[in-house]
């Protein structure tokens, strides 16, 4: 069996990740991954199942009011969850079912921990606010993970339609050119730069947003050099705030920390939806009726 190095493990990390993962989880997860890869035969799916079991244990700890134990077990569960993808990429043992298992396991862990946290604190204090807290955490998490793939799908459709439109414009320009020059250099250049024209078209369509977009890109490049996504709070930081940071601080921090994290996550989702809306203004999301394929009957 091949002996892997820490550099090999580092090469399997995501190109960009949340700041919580990059700074506070990966330093531990990468070393654990190195040990697992070199000394065990555990599969990525096995690690995913272990992460889910630990997540259930964390929910039980929260349910019994053991906040510190629940927080520590949740952290370990997430660290193990970060390992399955690294092992899959390192050994080439990932499967399509593993992707589904990882996705669903994350949702189950969050919902169960939210329920355990709400139940444990409600039993202890009788405060119904903790029930609302658990429901709010579960709803926010599910909304984010339902919304994300749909936004990705919309962007892919818009990009595809934009490329088709630019190609059609280039072809129309070539057909209307002079007979001795059936296709001008300009049309050739436009065909070769379809991908580059998309962001430029977006900025032209939204001139007021272009300056802030350029500033955002510079900031994004800074974060990219450190392998950190530009979002202040994503789903991962939200989970960390609710299930790790707040419980470690104490009962008094559960509601305020969770509420602040939830508001920040919601604002981030609204911002992403707004950016998607600007993106869709470039071209229609679906082909025009006259461009739709005809089916003979």
C-alpha cells in the first residue's frame, strides 16, 4: 500500500472553503486523514457513517443538557465529515452514492442536533423560545441547501443561453458581411471570446453594480490566495456558531449567538439571490419561442 504524505493530503483540500474549515478544522482533519489513509482501510462512506453516528451522539448530549460535551462531539463529527472527501480524492475511492450519503447525512445531523438542543433546553428551562430556536435552525439549514443547487442550475442555464445568443449574433454578422469577406475578423474574435463576454455583458447590463463587482473581485482574489471563500458566514459557520461556539460559551449565549448567526446567514442568502437576479437580467433564462426546437407529429 502506498504511503501518503501530508502534502498529498493537502492537495485534496477544496480549492476554496469556509474560513471555519480552513483555519479551525482542516489542520486537525488533514492529520487525521493522513493517519487513516496510511494505517486503516476505512472507506469514505465508512467515515460518512461515523460522522453521522457522532452527530447523533452530539444530539443526545444536547438533549440531556450537556452543552460542552455536545459541542465537542459535534466538532469531531464535522472534522470526520471533512475527512471522507479527502480520502475519496486521495485514494480515488469516491462513489456517486457517497455524494448522496454525505449530503443527506449532513442534513440529518443538523436537524437532529437542533432538535436535541431545543428539547434539552426546553426541558431544563421551560422556555418555548428554545423550541423556536430549534425550528428556526432546521428551517434555515434546509432552505440554504435546497436553494443552493437551484441557484447553480439557473446560472448554468443563463450562461448556456448567453453563449447561444452570442454565437447566433456572430453568425448573423458573418452572413450580412460583404461577399468577398464572408466572415469578418470581428466575428471570428467574438466567437473565440464568448466566455469572456459574459461577465462583461453582466457589468454593462448593471453599470451601477460594476464598480462594487470589481472591488468584490479584488477582495475575492485576496481570499483565494488563502483558500478562503469570501462569505463571512455560510452554512458551515452557522452550524459552528449554533452547535459549537454558543454551547461552549454557555446557556446564556445560545439564543443571542444563534440569532445573530441566523440573521447573518439569511442576509448572505438574500445577497446571493440578488446577485443571481442581476445575472439573469443579461438574457432570458429560457430560449425564445421562435428558437425552441420543433417536433414533427
